[in-house]
């Protein structure tokens, strides 16, 4: 579970429009990370078998996946701004719990 999922649940409970930004951003972030892992797992095989121009396409795919991660992160930050604008205290959802700290 993502550390800010309780904030998403609060946005859903209040009917915030930021929940859509959070949901799409979360999906893009996760898809980008998974894509990066897959590209990095396949890249050594392409280099080993010398697929020629495949190396360039894998580099482009890696950059595209990094772009998805960045876009997903940005959309989640937009959802935080929307939640702040609607009067939610988002800081309480990011505090670490443990030993009274």
C-alpha cells in the first residue's frame, strides 16, 4: 500500500476532485516503475545478442517510462494542492507513526 493512500481515502470520503488526479497519478507512477524494471531486465539480453538498433529503442522506452513516473508524481502533487485548497490537513497523512515521535 502506498504511504499516502489514507489521504486518497479521505479525498474519496469528502468527494474531492483531487481524488481523480491521485488515482491517475498513482496508476501512471506504478506503470512507469514496472515498465522501467521490465526494460532494465530486457536490455542486457538485447545488448548480449546485439540486436543492433534495439539498444536505441530500449533507451527511448526507458526514457518514456521515466516520463510516466514523473507525470504520475506531478499529478499526485496536484491532488495534494487540491486537497489543501479544499481545507484538508494533508500533513497528518504523511507523518511517521512510531514511539511518540
